[in-house]
C-alpha cells in the first residue's frame, strides 16, 4: 500500500484515541492526549504506548523541566498535572474553568491557559497559573474562543488563536506581568484555526480544524498553504502542532477527527519552548 500523504505530511503513528494535543519532550519522545483521558508516548519511529490517564478528556498539553505533563482536561474542567514516574494525576489550578483548551509556559514557570468558554458566546479568557497553582484571570481581551497558544520569541508577547475571530491575536506581557492591549496580527477568513507553533525565524504555523489545512504565515504576514487535505485522510481536523526531533526539524500535527499523528520535515527548525522547573 502506498504511503498516505497530504502535501508534505504523512502519517507518523496510528491507534490513538482522537488526539487533540501533542508536545515534544527533551527525552526524545512525543506525548499526545486522548479523548478518554489517555496520555500516549509516541516515538519518532511510530511506536505508541499509553503511559498514564486523567480519566477525563484531553485537549492541549505542556511539559515542565521535570518531564511532568500539564493537560487541559475539558471533562474535569481543569488543568491536570501528571507525574509519569508515579502515574499521579492531580489538579493544578485554584480556579474553575469552563473549557481549558491549550497551555504554554513562560521562563518564570507561569502557565498561560486558554479557557475557551462556550461556543460562539465570545466569553473566552486567558488564565495565568503561577508556580504552585494560584490562578488569576490574566486577559479577557481575546474572547472569541481562544484556543491554541504560544509565547513569541523573547517571551514578551503571547500569541493566541481565536477560532471565531478567525485569526491570531497578540497580547503583550508587560514588565509587571500584566496583559497589554491585544491586537490582531493574522486574519484567517474562511477557516476555523486551532493550534499554533513558531519556527526559529518567527513564522507562525496554524492548524485549521476546518478546512483540513496547515498554514504558514511568514513574519511579514504572507500566508501560504503548507498542506491541504480535502479528503481528510492524513490531516482530519488538525488541531495542535509541535516541532519535534533533536534539532526541532520535524513538524507534527494531531488529527482529532482520526486516530493518528501526522508529520512533515521542517525547512526551518522550530522555536524551542520554555520548560521551566516548577514546585
């Protein structure tokens, strides 16, 4: 059987339970979540094994410097911290959430989380969880279903996908840690954007839940279609993205409409994420 492809993307691993979130570990493996709370370890040769569970339903994932996983669990309505050494899965936030969706660390160990709110209600918000779990509402200026999230290079700005903008909003992180005035940095009409990742040159890679498409936006704003899977075979409702591999030279996408991860070679390596040590 020929290898299934959508543009540069091919299937990396199968038999996952509709994975939405994916994260690269410095230990040389990927972690992905399942819709019944599974946490999978995925190797770059396609091996898959379940290593933990939250007993909920998982969206975005983030990792700290000790290899613990911070999972946005939409069934439990909280961020769950999973210690793979013990299998313990415990709440990691002092604030209740409507729909925790995606998360990203800064260098100081603050975890920014998109709480998407109700569909089309424009009541989403960005939360900030300080090291140890104390949680505040950091910004309500990106309310249109805030979804994928990442820090810009330099760590002075947060990039947030608003699925029903649709596009990407930048929120400055002020010197005192507060949120600056949001501004739209990328309009994506005719799409439902979901996840975001950055390469080392500052280009944004956006996974579109609809249509089944991966976009690349150059720093100057020019947008190109990196992959378009009109059949929905390799990229079926792609959501989160992660750069992977020792040189961050592979781009991995989830397919929440299927049971697989897809990957493609990256012409420009990805921007490494913050992996802080937290209590």
